[in-house]
C-alpha cells in the first residue's frame, strides 16, 4: 500500500539505486527522441512510405507526450509514483516491441502512440520519485541535476546508436534496444523503489486532457495531410475548423474548472506568457529541423545511414556541452540576454543550413549544426527558469511542466509545418533539396523573429506580481532545468 506522504527515508546506497533507476528510465525516453531520426531514411525505404508517413512516425509519439505530460505528473502524485512509473515502463517497453514487429506503417504509428503514453507516465513519475526521496532542497537540486545530466546523455547517444543499429540490423533494432532496458528497470524498480504519493493531489482533469489531445491531434492531421491532399480540400478545411472548435472548447473548459491542467490565469504574467511562447518556437525549430537532418545527409548528399548519424552529432553534442552553462549565464546576465543571444545564434545557424547543397563539403556543414545546437542549448533552461520565476514558489513545478509541454507542442507543429513546407515546394516542381532549404530558411526566420520578441518582452512586468500561491497540482517537467533565478 502506498504511503500517505512522500517517502523521506533511505540511506545512501538506496538513493544511489533510486537515481540509477530514474536516470535509466529517462535515458530510455530521451534516447527515443533522437534515435528514431537516424532510422527515418531506412523506414521510408522498407515501409515504402512518403514524407507524410515519416511525419506521423515522429509526431504520433511527440503529440501524446505533449498532451499527457501534465496529467501524467498529477496521476503519479495521486495514485502512487512507483506504480505509475513502473506502469509507464511496461507500456513503453511493450510498445517498443510492437514498433519493432510492426508489419505496416499503421501498426508502427499505433506503437508510437503507445510509446508516447508510456513516456508521459514514466518521465514525470521518475522525477517525482527522485524529489520525494530527497526532502532537503539542496540535496534535491543536486539529485535533479544529476538526473537531467545523466539521462540527457540519451540525446547525444541517439544519432550514433540509431545509425549503428539501423545500418547493421535495419530500423526495427532501434526499438528492440528498449527491451533489455525496460526489463532491467522493471526488475530493479519492483525490488528497490518505495511507493509515495501526494494525498492533496487534485483530481485528473479528464475533459481538459481529452479536448487538448483531440484539438492538437486534429490540427496536426490537417497540417501533415494538407500538403498531400491539398490545402483547400474539404477534409483539410473541415479538420482546421474542427481543431479550432476543439481548442476553443478546451480554453472554455479550463477557464471554468477549479483545478485545471492548464491554469489560464498564469498567462496574465507577461514573463510566463513570453517564455512559453518562445519555448513553442524552440520546439518548433529544433524538432522540425532535426527531423530532416539525417534525410538531408542520406537523400541529398548520399551518405550511409551510419555516417549520417555521425554527421548529425554536432547538434546534440553542442547541446550536451553548453546546456550546463546556460543557467549560470542566465543567473549572471539575466534571462532576456541569454535567451535572445541563443535564439539569434540558432536562427542564424538554421539560415546557414538553408544554403547547403548536395556538393557542400561536410567541413562547411558541421559548424552550422553546432551553432544551431549551441543556440538552442542557451535557451532551454533559461526559458524554463523564466516561467518558474513568473509564478509563486508553490507553483514552480507546475510552471516547469507547462514549459516542457509547450516545447513538445512546438515540436509537434514543427514536424508538421516544416514537412508541409517541403511537400508544398515539391508539389510545385522543386526538388527535395530545394524543399529542405526552404524549410531550414523558414525555421531560421521564425527563430530570429522570436529573438527580437524575447529581446523586447522577456522580462517580468513591473505593474503585476506573481499570482497568489494556491496548492494546485504538482506537475513536473520531463527535463527539469535547475536554473538560478537572476
């Protein structure tokens, strides 16, 4: 039976095991974010699918993570963090097996949906377990820092692991690698994790969750399929209209619920609104552009899948190296300066990628990728820190979770919209290479515009204060950023 209060006991060895289990679980989730990109060219060939199919392979997963992340955190607090964490491990692992055995594109997309559901339960529950085991704030911050850093290695390992596994065994191998990890997590978790829960956690916002999934899902369908079916086709126009109705209903429901999954009152704070708007753009440009990196190297420059995985490394390596310093820079120079510089760097890097061609030597490509990774690394933790600073201390976890969710929503839209740019250019007679150039240029232009936006507005309004502290749900972010507030 779950404890009525968070677990606060445990010696050093127990906490070390807990850190190992939670980090490994998050590593598996983050590895999945980048390992799939390396295998997309092989999936396209073996599954005989077009660009829209690849978009669904990515967005089916990201969409469910984005829309269920906040509810997953509340679910873990309410029904038991160990229980939800292990359930997430089981679902994610079983879904990985389904993906690996998928005979058709439809089955693979179904498996990706289930993976997203498992990740949305696993990630926030792993962080909740870690936080509950470290009641002292200073110890908790250190543990979360290790959790974020060690599990974040999955981001850098993904392209290389994906290239090696796909080249040697084909794309199903990138999902089979999750099976031994999942089995280890289940065995270790059952034996070592202590159950805990928050007795004051609110009820799950079922109407808000359902409307958000349907609204963003229908919008994603319209954006992905619009390029293939025609933007003026009755089905696509009806989908856009349905998405507008569903999202309007979501806003109306959230405004009336006593404990909504997305408290709209938080957006009255300019700092909160601007930081989350910028985070949408970060997800849009980062995920939307990285969706095409391996495809560029394989289909445009003729690289092997393994070589392409290695060639995309500068982005993830730059993020791993620079991210730990972003919070310190924000503490010294302020959110506005660091985020604006980061967005400007990322935007310039994307614009530079929009000028590469089939005959561009890699020596003239890698530094562009590194600039993109460096720029976005400078934005992620400061934007999360800005969102947290905009609210009361009791709502810091919720603000961090919303920041992670907005980034994931941006990622969904980025894959859909930039893919639509490529398809629209191709339907007009342009080559795939020309379509990619247009997509990178569009992502760069949006990012640079956002740099101007954050430079002007990413600051706390002097005329307003943070909303009063209210004990709302304690959602946790998938990738927490332990940023000192300047």
